[in-house]
C-alpha cells in the first residue's frame, strides 16, 4: 500500500520485497531467513525497512550492509528497531538487536533504538500521535493533524542517541478506539517519542538522513495522518522537503483491507505478483 502511494500518487519508482518461502514462492512473514531481491538496494535512493528478528544469509545481509555503508537515507517502521537477530558467530552479527559489539545493533546505531519493551499495554492501550512541542512546523509533520493506531507505544530510552530529534510523541490511550481518553499516570508523563529523525555516517563519510517510527503495523496505516507522515518522511529523507505539499495525497491506491496484527494472522497463499501495480 505504501509503495503504491509513493509510486502512483508521487511518481517514485518503488520496489517492494517480501519474506518468501523458497519452496513455494509464497509470501511468508514467519520465514526469517529469506528476502529475495535485496541486491536491488545497490541502485536504491531510499531504503524503507519493516522487518522483525530476521536471520538472513550472509549474501543477503551483505546487500543491506553495502547500503548502510553508503550513507544513503533510511526509514524504519515499528519492529525495524529489532530488525535482525543474527547468531554471534555469523559475519553480520553486529546488526543483531542485542549486539554488544555494535551496541544495540542496526536498531540502536542507525535507527536510534533497539527493542526495549512495550510501554503501552499490547492490544489493550492504543496510541494517539501528538506533535512534539516546537516541531509543529517541521516538514515531516505537515498536514498530519490526526495520527492514531491500535498498536501500543514502545519503550525507548531518553534521550535518544546522537542528533535524534523527536517529532511525534505517543499518547497512551485507555483502550483500542481513537476516541478513548488518555491514560492517567506515569505512562504519559513523559510521553515516549514514537517518531523521530536522526542522521548516521556511512563508511565513506557521507551523512544519511534517518526517519524512525515505532508505529506502522498494517492496521496503523489506515490512519491518514500516519500515511502522510511516512510519505512526507520519504521526501525529507531524500532531501526533497521543499517538495512536500501542505497536504500530501495519501489516498490508498485501490482497496486497503489489512489483516490485524498477530503471529500467523497474515493471509496465506499470496505471492508478490498479487500486489503488482495495476
């Protein structure tokens, strides 16, 4: 859905890669060892990553490693903070979410945080996105008046590392409706950042822009405000913030009927061609 919006509504060339069962060719999010086509990152201008605890083979990890070393921009969604879980004896073990060699791995070093814990109660307390004080005029939040998602706020350590700049704070709600009131007590005092910017330096010295949000499950993206946040972030990450309109077009391309988050809850039997651009 996001790839289709960026392509059809904004003119970007987008390629979407999936976890694939190599025996059937079907999309299988539970397969943590295969994402075919990662060599296409070599010609990409922006990587948008939404993985969880992947243990990819060295030849696939090498594609991601080359991209990171290049210093090109990156957007990380939700579980990308713990994108990889690679054994310590493997070549790219430093990318692992619990790496000691590269503290916190890819998540902490590049995106700004690794997996810590659930801050809101999972599947009980949803998230209202609140623009961080002083960030109301940042180009990424332009037109993002209403951000809500049924997923919970993740814990992050404050302050976030390096030059991280929180843009959106996660207000924990008492229930699973956007109309539920905020939860009283320490969970919202202070509120955790749920979207921020930062930079990282590639091996060649090039500085890459990064946008990270701990929101972004499929059902979260029913929120127009969250979709607009991600589209605006794509422009900003590529240094095109002067092209961000007052209200970016984020109408879905065709119907969007996401399955609810949960292990094994994905629709079975689908192949990448089933999501092809029409």
